[in-house]
C-alpha cells in the first residue's frame, strides 16, 4: 500500500474516529496524539492490511483497542470501555452540577441494559458510527444491530421517564 | 418545532429509521416537553465531540512529516552499503591470487631451504638404533661418501 492509498483508505478515517477517541480520552491534544499513534501503527502494518477484506473495520478496531490500552495503563481496573465517559466540563457551576447528576442517572441506566444493546447505542448515538461501521466493529449484521439499537433506545427512554416521574 | 413533527421524529428515532441529520435536529430542538428525550439529548450533546475543522488535513501534515523524517530510508541505504562492503572484503581476502604461492614456487622454496642445511646431515640416510637410555644412544649408519672414496 503506497502513501496515497494509505491516505485515501486509512488516514481519511481519522475524522470518523475522533468522537470515539475523544469520548474515551477526553482531551483534544490527547486525541490528536492517539490518532497519530493509531495511524503510525497501521502505517507499519500497511503491507498486511493492503489485502484486508474490511480495512474500515480494522481501523476502527485498532483505534478502539489503542484507546482501551491507554485507559488500562492509567487504570487497570477498567473493564468496560463502553461505559467510560469523561466528566462533563462546564463553566457554569449550577449547570456542571446538573450535568454531573444527569451523567450519574444515565450511567446507571446504561449499566442495566444488556451489553450488546449498550455497545450499539453508544457507537451510534455518541461515537457517531453508521450501521455498516458498527457491523464491522461488532461482526453483527445490520438488521440485528437495528433491533438492538431500537431496544436500547426504548429502554433508556422508559427508564428516564420513570426517573422523571419519580423525581416529580 | 411543532409537536406533531417532534413526535414523528422521536418515533422514527426509536425505530432506528431516522437519518443522521434528523437525529441531530432532534437533539438540537427537543425541549423539556419531553423530559426523557431532552435528558438523553443533553447527555449525548455533552459527550459527543465535534471534529475540529480541517482535522484530517492537519493530522496528515503532521503524520507525513513524521514518516518522512523516520530514518527508514537512510537505514536501508546504509545497510545495503554495509552489506556490499562486507561482501567485497570477503571476496578480495579469499580470492587474491597475488598472496597465494603456486606449487612450483613452493617447491623451489623448499629446495632452497634444504640446501641451507649442512651437507653432513643430508648424507645420513638411515640410523639403526642399537641401544638407547636416558644418557646415551648407540646407533649404526651408512655413509655414502665412503663408497665414493
């Protein structure tokens, strides 16, 4: 794989990786460094990946594993990368508090929905992946992903409604 | 956003039939009239990172500089040159005919060396040891020059 093909088929996916890497690492400069490292890893393997049947999937998986490695170096107890969110930052103290509370509530809801549903929900709504991309990452077919996603969205909505009623 | 349209969008979103643009619109426009959707949208908006402008181009520039500055190319050239040098050294040290003497030259040198020895020693053809201990050796010999006299 030459430099131009690498740029077109692999490096151009940097923007697609950004939301996921940012969610996991939570800092712009860390994200930039991590994406550079991911791309260098892939560049070194360019001869092998040239004939890979799903280059896009391979790039996303490499990126996810790289971020998990970084997180585990900092905190070896991290097991579930889907549930790893950086703490909200807001200049407004009241808003910060509200967001923190919301974060706690939603994380609790996410903890209680099945792992596959949660994984798909976060990939679609937070990391911004398309169905085909999620299929590459999870090795599931698109129809199955739609079912999982629909169930997850409905479950989150229901739990949030219950939570809202309870608060009132 | 009108209630009807909002409800339709939420339903589409729940059934995973909404497009990315519609989901973005829903997250932006949803208000507290639907607290569950509003909370989820707030959560998503707070965690979803926006990609900086020209991110890929800037990253590529950095990446390109990095791969160009790595000494891969230099390492390759130096290792090829070193290999050639080693092969040349081995070739010249084992195959230089000037350093090796021919058979005739060796024979002539041996003859020269033999001539340098005293003649007497050369004349002693054979020695038959009669008696030998730690202090004395008794032997018999035949001398050719006696026959000449």
